[in-house]
C-alpha cells in the first residue's frame, strides 16, 4: 500500500511538472510539434521551474514542507496563467502508432518491471543518487552541511541535484522515501526519450522511423537491464539530448531555441557533465542561427543560455560556498595516458551489456558530413571529446575510471545518434530520388 | 535494398540481445537468495544484504537520529573488491538519518559517537559494548 501511494506521488508530480511547463506553451512549442513531444518539453520545463523553486527555498533557509511544496506547485501553475501566452496550435495525439511504437513500449514495460523490483537498480542509487534523495527527504532540503562532510566526498557532493530533488519531493508528497517507487522516474525519462525520438523520426520514412524507434527502445531497455541503470541520472542526460534533437533537425526558430535552451538547462541540472553538454548544445544552436542569419541574435542567445545559466549560477555558488568541488574533477592534460586510455576504451566499448551496440557512438563523427543531422552529430562528437578530455586530465586511476564510466557515458549520446542515423538514411534516399 | 537490410539486421540483433538480457535478469532474480555476490555487486533480495539490513535495523532502535556512526567490517581477500568500502556505502544508504563513515577514515577517531562492528572483531580501548545485535555489535565511543 505504501509503495502504491509513493508510486502515485511520483506519477502525480510528473504530471504536475508537465502541467506547469504547459503554461509556457506559447513560447516553448513549435506549430508542428506533436502532443508527445510537447509533453516532453513541458515536463522538462516544469522540472526546471521546480528545481529553481527548491533552490530558492534552500537559499532562503525554508524547509521543504510537503504542504508548502503542494501549495507552491499549485501557485506556480496558477500564476503561470498570467504569463502572456501566444496560443499554440492545438496538438493532436498520434493516430499513427505502428509496430515500432509497440516494440519500444514493450521494451519500456519489461524494463519498468525489472526496475520496480529493484533488480536492475544502479549501484549508484545506493552510493550517490538514492542516498542523496533519501537524505534530502529527511532534511526537507538539500543538506549542504552533510554534503560538505570530509567523508562524504564519495557521494560526489559537487554534482547538481535535480534527480535527488525529484526523489525527495515525490517522497515528501507520498510521505515516505520508497526506492521501488523512485524507479518510476527512470521509466518516465525513458518514455520521454521515446516521445522525443518519435518526433525527430517524423522526418524519416515510415518504415525506417518505426525501425529506429524500436531499435532505440530495445537498446535503452537492454542496456538498462544489463548495465543496471534504473535510478541513474544518465537517463536525464539522454532525455535532454533527445528533447533537443527535433529542434536541431529543423531550421532554427524561436520555439526551437527555447526547446534547446530548456534541454541544456535540464542537462546542467542533472549531472556535472551536463554543464559542458549544455554549453555545447546551446552554442551549436546559436552557431546555426549565426550561419543562417549572418548576424548574432542576442534574443536567441538569451533563449538558449538563460535556462542553463539560471540553473548553473546558483549551483556553482553553492559548490564554491560549501567547498564541495572535488579535486579529482580536473588536472593537467597528460597525453602519456593514451597508453592506458585507449585499451580501456576498447574494453569499455566491449562491455557485454551493450551487445556491441556501443559502437553506435561512432555515428557521431560518421554523421558529420550529412548536412541535415550535422548539428546532432556535432553535439555528440564534442561531448564525446569532452569525456575523452576528462580521462586525460582527471587525477584518478585512469583505467579504473574509464572502465567504470565510459560504457555508461555513451548512453547519453547513442539514443540521439540513432535518431540522427535514421534521418540521415532518409535524407540520402530523398537526395537519390530523381527530380 | 541495403537501406532496409541494415536496420532490419540491427533490429533483429537488438531483439535477440534484449531477450537475452531479459532472461538473464529473470534467471538472476530467481537465484537471488543463493547469489555469492560481494558487497560491490549486492542487490536488494540478496541474503548478504538482508543480514546487513537486519543489523542496521537494530542499530536504528539504539541510536538517536543524527549520530555519527563509524562502520567496521572485514576487507575481502581480493583488494580490488573493496568489500569494507562498499559495505560502508550500503550502511550509509540504509541509515540516511545518521552520519556514517568508515573506520579507516582519518576523521573517525575524532568524530565517532558509536561504532558498528559488522563481523570485524574490533577490540579497541575506547569502545564500550552497548548491544549485541543481529549479526553485529554496537559500541559507544568513550571521549578522547
């Protein structure tokens, strides 16, 4: 019974986040966006608003009382009505569900079943995300004093806290921190990934789109089960990248800027590597605008940079104020580590949980020549280069570091690259057609 | 032709791999009570973890929330396994209302209020036995 209440609280909070985000539909939505993708953008935007709200409560020293959270959430949804909306074209639910949708949803369902038993729960839920969520639930706020304890360096105290905040908030609304229920967040982000992928794949032809969606769903589920990924924050990164893909695949526009900006902010709030990802994502869209318009549009830059800046500034302030930044994050570039890194990368790519599909990460550089998907390929390639850079600089045992992280980090990129790959094939086919 | 064949092959590969992972997860789930996993790979349902949980449930009843607990457990033969380290991480997760740190932490002698001896066989002069619990012993730490 407790698990049912806790699970309902997770689902209710997720819906509330989407409703909150939908209040900004006038700015966030492109006329042709489908209902599922709109749901993704609304969900991410709502999560960012709540994250900023919780950050403000922490800064003011106000405890996260469940009643206060419920009132604030309701007030935010109500007040957002007064944000002048430009009525977005009504969205229709997809009526063209196909076999690819069915396979992907089946994979999600199976993964969810294994996640709810905690059998595919990531060990990082114990060592990092879950313990933080549980502590913040008890503390009714981000417990910076606890994070700053010298022995808590193992918890990555310098990471952004969006996921533990979602855990803690839903636990506060449900009355108990229940790990089974918290696994639902992973399934929700998995679902968001599928919704965004579907949107991006609308450009591809019907069969290829359905095949790519099925491949994506099966790949995420099989890696999620094999590598034990339930409860990890890596789903948020993958969901953020995929949420930006539809905007990156069409010519730059105002709503697309907001969508990319929101995705960047969401990634920056999710993980420490989300900060460089946000920078790469926003800069890529801005560069597209500059190239298309031959001028720098400052308003576009604001749309792209504001969400990540709003998330990143208070995070950095807290990290430095509480001395949370770990020395193991950065060091001098050491090229001689290549002898260790390259074999370790090969070993990580051969991780059995990927079943060889890890090689799809090479689609990043491979798709750079394809004009239509170049922005997606560029973001993936730059982020991949960033991960490699970290391996050459972080003052930790390099081989262990690569082996324990690389297979998981490429999960941020592969789902978006699968969509880009299918779109690239469709583009090639179109260009090969006569006339 | 190739444009359909490659995605089709990839789809078949993914379906087979997915089925394998699903069956592995089910098989391991069925064997969870006999799994010989070390603390690094513990999962909920493993008896090793249930033994630790029983000990920590008893600790919860003996120690006021917010206390600083030092956790001691035996190291594994294999140093890469880091058994004591990962057991402490589990203990910290299972006792989120407390501060939990490993016995080899430099701050431990200074800040410890209680020590949980999880089969480590501690015999230290500052420790005063508080309770013999399920699978572990709880000590109060005498001030320096």
